[in-house]
C-alpha cells in the first residue's frame, strides 16, 4: 500500500461513516467528505442521498485528487504530511497549509511566508527549513497551531464547543507520534 493510500485510510478511520449533526458546520458528511466537497467533485449539486451512498473508493479518489496531491501536500516533508493531510480534511487544504506557513514564519524562516494557503516554492523551502532546523519540534508546533485554532473556533462560535473534545482527541494521535 502506498504511503498516500495509507494516510487516506487513516483519515477514513478517524472520520467514520455518514454523519449529519445539526450543529456541524460541514453539514452531511460520509468518510469525512462533505456535501459541498462532493458537489465540487461531481460538478453538480450533490444530494444528501449522494453523501449517504458515497462509496469508500470514491472518497479515496477525492482525498487523493483534491486534498493530498491536488493541494500539494505530497510535496511537503514526509514527517509532516500525515498531519497536514489530516488538517486539510478537517479544516480544508488552505487552512492546513496556513498552519505550515504560520509555524515556519514564527520559527524564523526568511523571507516570512505569506499565509495564503498555497504551497509554492517559498512554502516548500520554509517547510524543508523548518524540518531541518526544528526536527520533531516542527510537527509539535503544527499540532499546537491546530489546537489553538480549535480553541479559536469555539471562542468565535460557542455552539461548536460540543465538538472540541473530539477535535482534541483527533490531534492527540499526532502528539503521540512525536512523543
């Protein structure tokens, strides 16, 4: 099994099957694929039944095309790819890449990266620099950046607090990988 496929399987395990919680801002999801994401992939408005009946194979294809390789996560240092990919699924690829850009800039990479959520040559150089300069602290800093983002979500929208424990549990898996 390829590394990308293994990471997609890990995300599907974390995401589970069909969910449509009324307070989840993502709306109906299956394998973590939202109705909006499925609509964009299909090129038409996806119905709730389309989400319910989403096959695992189609979810895998969407994750690889739209999140892993499509967003350029496969170009980042291998040590942070699983975390950034999981972040992309949970927050969208642009936000996940902004985590990388923020950590690189805070760590002192020059020139300071524009937090635009796109993986260009400077972001790649910054990520490679951060991995070299910070070692396992790079991943730990990314985890902390995401953890702070979860708290910010709840601060800005207290109705999301019901999801906080699950979100924090999700990133603990990555904390454990660098312990």
